[in-house]
């Protein structure tokens, strides 16, 4: 254990707290299977007490995953912990992760509890959880801004009561690497029974230092678990990025001296899957998984790389899943080749009928564009997942007219609960006209807070992937649509977002 770093992925829990990033059970299962294929040690699948939907999602992941530990979050109360344990019943290896705030600010203003009350609540929660599962993680929320003496007292107590992992969150991203590393080190030195638990770090990226802080917690503080998310997904500025931590440890093993079990060739596929499911586009200059991460524009750099790759590349692009030959299938490809590629991308569908439906969509796309990329296939699977869930609003067809000097006009056909609706509208542009035609019938009253277009691959033949973020009555949702016609993709994304707005699932915010 001293030489192994545990990778704890919280994409489906903390990552899902990004406004609009809520995932369905089927989407969580797709991500979980790919994380298991990557050999992630611990998968935090969700927060079962938040809603029935989240309970079912955690339960589904627990039943499906065989190799990784499946973790379930709970607040420090018996109801949450019981709900978490119930959701985890089918897991080969399960963990309950319970938390309570320990900073003076949070205890007074949020919990309205005294330190002694928090201390007792933490002990009771850990004791109760340990009676239900063998693996219990405890997080003192806002630990980095907590009083050191109080933190030592509460951590010592919960370890005595059965906590097997102690996580030290920088909940609001306030830490500085050297100070955070020293903070972890001091805790471990001052807590008498610190050697009886694995120490973990969980850092937010508000000052852009989540990865640096996490690595400092490992190197200086001696932590042996890092909590992170694919693409650094998470509320506000996000979380520590899994791909960056893993590749830092692998690339600089000379410095860290630690091993991670992650099979890195699946990193890019995981990044793309999470991006397409949530609608959060990866910035081109994002380390490891951004489109420009291994691109060289300067002539002197290109010359150096051609002569010897390590002149400017410290990692091999193929080690994280990039491939020089990105074209994988064409319209003459058969069903077995398509099915095999789905498996390689970690995007298996549940049944033969779903594979057949996705394959039919693939053939339809292949007739419209000559080159089919991995990104196209993942988008197809995402669309198949949406179709399988029978969203209340779905796209049928669209026609639009746009001409210089004329006001654009769009006519659209879509279904509402299976019934076809025809609607038309003018607009400031063809996209605006198409979305106004939808809204003319739906009258959702939602405010659009984001409209974003991303080319799935790098040519004019590419499918366009559109993300629409809507806000209504305090709820924020993302809709994603993909199509070679960007106006059609926009309509699909808008209808997807409207479908999510109609969902009755309530979520309870939890932060660690």
C-alpha cells in the first residue's frame, strides 16, 4: 500500500453537481463500466438519499461493477447511511462515504450545531455505517478551513469507531500546494491512530490548483488516495482532474515513487464519453485530453518532434488513447465490426436490439458522411441512450430557409409524449427560428443560459455537437444534440433540455 496510490473517481457524484450535469442511470452505467475497464480503484456512484433516481443509479452501478469498489455518499445521519447501504447491497466491494462539516463557519452558519454536537454526530454516523459495511470513509467537510485541534480530535475518534479512510477536503479550493501538503502531514503526525486508516485528498479547483494541491497532499502529506473526476468535472471551477493526476504520477514516477493501477489507454475515451453525456466541452488546450494536447504548431517544435519525439513530448499520445489513424469505420463496415468498436470504446449497449438500433443509426450517418470517427460512434450511442429513455420531447424533421436580406424561417416537426406536433417561426437566424418554433408550442418559459457548438471531429464533414443549457424555477439542465446539420443538432439539444426540465427528480446538494 505504501507504494500504491488509490484512485477514487467521483465523476458521477461530485462531478454531477455541476449545474446541468445530472446523469441518468443508463449514463452512469456507461461511465462506470468504462471506469472499471480503466481499473479505477473506487467509483463513487452517487448520493442515494438525494432522490429515487440517484438511489436506482447507485444500485445499478453496484450490481454491474465487479472489480472496482463501489462507493455511496451519505450525510452523517442514519437515514442517509441506511439508504446508501441498501443501494450498495449488490456490490462485490462496497464503501459508505459519510461526511459532516467541521469548519467554524459551516458549523455555525450552515449546520447550526456546536463543535461537540458535530463531534458526536460524526462518531455515531461512522459507528452506524461500520455496522452495515466493512469499508467506511469519513470526510470532515471544509476540513482545510477547520481548527486543527478540533480536526485532530474528531479524526482520532472516527478512526476508533471504524473509519477505514480519512478524506481531507479542500471544499472551496482555498488551499495552496505547500501549505495543504503540510496540513495533511501535520494531521497524520498529530492523530495518534493515523496509521490505522488510509488518508485521502479531495481538492476543488477554485484557484486553479486542485491537481497541484492533491499531488502535494500525496508527496508532502503522505496521502495514499486521491479523489478526482474525469475532465476535472465538478461544481464551480471543478475538481481535481483524474487524467492529470494519473499521468503526472506515471510520467514523474522518479519523483513520486508511487504506482497507480489505471490503464491509461482508456483515458481519452472516458473523457469523450463524459463530455458528450454532460454536454461540458473539453477546452482544446486541456492537458492530456484537449484537442491540442499533443499538437505542435511552431516550426522548431515540429522539426524536433520529427527527429526525436521526446524533444517536446514527455508522454506518448497513444498511451492515453490518442491514435494517428482516427477513422475506424465506413458505410461498408459490418455489424460485428461496429459492435467490437463499441466495446473498445467502453460504450457497450445493454441488448442486441439496442445494438441493432444504434447500428441502423450508424448506417444512416455513414450514408451522409464518408468518414466515421470514434467521436461519431460515441455520439450515436449517446443518442441511442436518449431514445431508449423515451424522452417526452423528440425530434422528427426540420426545414428552414435563410437568405441574405430575408428574415430566416423554420418549420419543425417533433413529438410530445408520442404525439406529432408541427410548428413554425421566424427568427434572427436559422437556429433562432428553429428554437422559437419549438418554444411557440411548448411555452416552457425557460431561460437559455448557454448555447455552445462543438465539432465532434476536425473537418467540415464533422457532426456538430450542440449543448443547450436551460434554467427554470431554480433548476438548471443541459441538453445535447448531434447531427451533421448544425441546425438539426440545435433543435435536438433544445428538445433534450426541455425533456430534462420536465423530469420530476429532485436532487439534494452534497459537498465534500
